[in-house]
């Protein structure tokens, strides 16, 4: 937030008309401020950003249709629940995520070959996945580990989408690859290591693609939401937040899944939240209980690593479900989603 700026929201009366809202937007524009309209079945809210002294002098509450004017107190504005009271719903390829729609995102950690990915896509589709994941560019701790197939991997992902009908999720690591990743993907993933790569966040804020933003290894919830704000302020409001485990002193799992992050984020933000139990656990036998716990906690989706033959996987084989395991876990996830009164996709 710049010195001298203000952030507030104008809550309109339930009976307010489109003309009432239009007059407020015209007033804000004439004062050099910006208004962002968010409408639910019950109420319309206008988020305001502009110079504090100028906006403070506007007789906003005197205008027809205005119920009240409230400050937005959190450091993140556009992604806050104060700014928008209704849940953001993101729809790609005929499947939705958020607002009672739950996504099951599944696939291998890395795109290793055409045969491997096409088989994984068929398994994911058959098991009930609503989206396909796979990395063409892979960030690895070791510089000698498999780094992905790059552009060739993106082309294979696009072919897998055609064969399975599943929208694809793949990671972007470098702004230089943004055009290619946006061309081939349906959802662009920003990994945990890049959560605070602000140049990268601003770049994806300018593209017309949903962004799946993973929480950093040692990031707080507020830091995750501030990272999302970098994207949304550039004009891209289609952001999905992902809890994938944080680094703690615990060694029983690869990371510690912060399941409490799900309801906390839902309280603080209107953005959808998914959970990655595979990276949190690092172990196959923990993927199912963590997936079910995520859905019960209110997650809008889970992202699971699955491989046709985990024992041959070039990355993350120890946490990747085989086809039979995936089918079992997916069926149980569907049962819990139905129990929660939500729908798959």
C-alpha cells in the first residue's frame, strides 16, 4: 500500500439499482480512484482504492443506494473476504472449483514421456479426476536431478488433454516461458519456491489463465494471501490457493500439512483453496487420510500425485499412487464430497 492511499468498501443496499452503482463508480473515477464491483445474490459491494485525502472527502454515504462505507483493514485488499463476500468460482474446460464445487487434480509429478503421460491421463480420467497435473519444467533441489522435458512436455500435456478431455495444470518457473506455458495449459501453477517471486507473480497477473499459487515452505498464511494480491492487482482475479505443507521440526512426514490453513483462508479470503497431500506427506499411505481431512476442513479440491508405475518415476515416486491406489482414494474422496453436500467439478 502506498503512503497516502486508502482502501475501503462501499456496501450497497439490497434494493440498490445498477444506476446507483454506476453513479458511485463515476464519482470514484472523477476523483481519480478505482472501484471494483462484487455482486452476490444479496448485496453488491464496491471495493475502493485511491488517495486517502481525496476519497475521504467524497460524500459516499449520501448517495442513493449506499448502505455503509467500511475500511478494509487487512494488508491484502482485493483477495480479502471483506472485499468480496461470495466465494470465487473458477471454471475451466467444463469443470468448476470453488463455491461448493470440488476438483480432483491428479497426475504424475513430471512429464517423462508421451507414453507415460497419456497412460496417466487415461488412469486419471477413469478414476474420476476432473483435472490433469504434470510438470514440464521441474524445480529440483539437486541440479543433477531430472528437470523436465520443457516445451516438449507442454506439447505432450496438450495431447493428453485432447485424449482425456481433462484440463491441464502445469508449473511456470521462469517469466521467459510464460507465453509457451499459457499457450498449452489451462491452469498455470506457481510452485512453493516461487511464491514470493514477485516479478513472476506480476507477470502471470497479466495473462488470461487461472493461477494455482502454492504456499511457500516457510510462508505464513498472510504472506500467501499477499502473494495472491500481487497477481490480482494486475487484473487476473482467477487465483487458486494451495496448501502443500510447510517446513517444521517434524520429520515423520516430508512436510507438515497445515490443515488449519484451509478454514483460516476461507475466513479471510474469497479465493478457492486446494490441498496437496502428496507433497505434504511424502508417503503414499498418508495421501488418503490427508485428502479426506482436507475435504472435511472445507477445501475446494485436492491435488494428488499418481503415476502408472511409481517404482520407475523420475521424481516423487515414493509419494505417487499407483492406478489401483488412485481409484480407491478417488472413490473415497467422492463419498466425502457428497457427504459434505458438495459436487465434484
